[in-house]
C-alpha cells in the first residue's frame, strides 16, 4: 500500500509551485501599478471637480444647467440664424 505520492512526482510538483509563485509575484506588481494609476486618476478627477466648482460662471467652458444637444428656439422670439 503506497504511503503518499511517488518520489519522482515531488520535484515536478515543486517546480510547478515555484513557477506559480513567480507568476503570482508578477501579477502582484502589475496589480499594484494598476491600483496606483487608478488612485491617481481618481484624485485628478476629484481635484478638477473642485476647481470647476470654484470657477466663476463666465470662465466655464460649458453651462451645467443647459443642454448642448439642441437649442430651444421656443423661448427666443427672434428668428434662428
């Protein structure tokens, strides 16, 4: 009756676990880089939102309250250009 895995399979298992450890280690570095990039993007968006909120109305490139899809000619009494 065998007691465990045969001795010739142990080196293959250790080699496989060693390769798996290297792959996981590389993935950890990649995930850290992605997390830092996402955190930088999040802080940039937060900072730009704070800046836009503090700008005067005339300095903004767009009007938040009005849609830019199509002008509303019904409120304007003059002819459209």
